[in-house]
């Protein structure tokens, strides 16, 4: 049966203030002169996943809570200008925000304002049900309202993905997401034993695949068949910023799965999309498009510059 959307993205909207710093960690000083200038722009994890999926030609809709404030208007404009459907729910604490310090090598340090959202925040059940009924897949951000939507998404029969970001493998807050999704992304940044954590997700949850992204080391893909290393893809241009690379990897991977590719090929798509994101300044919102992704994959594999996803979204799913 045909669906209106290929992917429903839940949560992860926010505004970042970007400052390029001479080094990370940043030594104490009374002040620093920053060049290029400090800029504020819309775009956190859910926004960037929605952008990446939409750029790859998947029909994408985003649902989240934002404030009635100037930051909220930046997010509305982000989606409106890119033709990405966006359903907003009022967030009493105001739009989520962060400050990102970016070093010369592209590494990022994010400072999140933890006062904007609360455990009591909720997405309306009727709205979640309506959008889930019109979608094939849901990508769920690890923000307070989204954990409570997971049962509804499963009831609707959607396949589910999530990104645990820099989970340490112990914080119980992440467990409903880790054990409730079919595809789980996680960064290795805070994992003491990545394979142990990945195997626990696979054994305790419903995931068919766990993908641990490791920056310049590439990524690791764990399935019932075992653990494999996904080689890094070298960016085609200079690396300027790692901000959004994980979101781009998730978008590329999901594009592969939703257009009928196997897990290994989907991981390659993710690596190409993530490498592209590292060449985009944090002050700019851009993502690789379908033609660019397929052409680069073809060069890397020696195959034709097309694939199952080249003719449009493939219906089906779980």
C-alpha cells in the first residue's frame, strides 16, 4: 500500500550558534577574536536528518516541539525554504538551542541548553497517529517527547530507526530508544567497549542492525551475521566541520535500506553522505543529493551510477 511519506522524523529540532575557535580544547583566556564571525542558524539532529533524506529524494515529514520565539521562526524557515513538511507543537520552554565550538580540524564541541525541554513534554497522540499512518518509516530523535511516541509507532507497523549519539552504554535514558528501534546508530565517542554495547542492543532489543560511527576510523556494522568494519570514505574536498556528519550517515544509510539495498551497501551510502557533510561549514545547511551519492558510490565500487533508488522511492518496508 502506498504511503504519503517515506520517513517521518520525530524530534531533534533546534538552533545552533557556531563559533570557529583556534583550537580544541580551548585554553582559558579573557577573550578571543573569532574569524569567521559567530553565526546562529537553524539545524540540529532531526533537522539535519530530515534535510539529508529530503535531498536524497525521500518523501520526508518532520514533527517536533518548538517555541514561539525567533529561534522557532528560524526552524520554520529552514523547513519552508527546503520544501520539507513540518508539523510543530508548542514547546513551553522555548526552542532548543546550543553553542557549537568548531576547531581548525573540523572537530566540534557542543554546549546544549538543558533548560528548554522537560520530561513532561509530549507530542499529541492523535497527531502522531495521523502522521504515522501516512508513513513507511520513522526516525526518532532521543528527546523527551519522542520516547513516549515509540509505542504508537510500533502499533502503526512502522520500521523505526534512532541515533543514540554519544551514549556511554550505561545511561538508562537511552534504553527505550536502543531497544525499541529496528536500526540503531550510535557514536563510539563515549563507548568503552563498543562491541559489547552493540551486542547488548542486538540481543535485548528488536534491531536488525546496529551501526557505530567512529569518525576517521569509519564505522562498524553489527547484525546477526556478525560484526564488520565499514571503511571510511575520504571526503572529496577539504574537511572543515564534522557537525552533522552522523546525521548525514544516518540519512544515507536509511536511503539505502528504504530503496531496497542490503545493509552493507546502505552503510557505504551512509559513509559517502557523512564524508560529504564534513566538507560543509557549520554555518551552511547542505546535504548530498541522490545523483551525487549514486555517482560517488559507482566510482568507489566500479558499478553503474544508478541503483534501486535511482527511479524513486521503493514501496514496502517491514
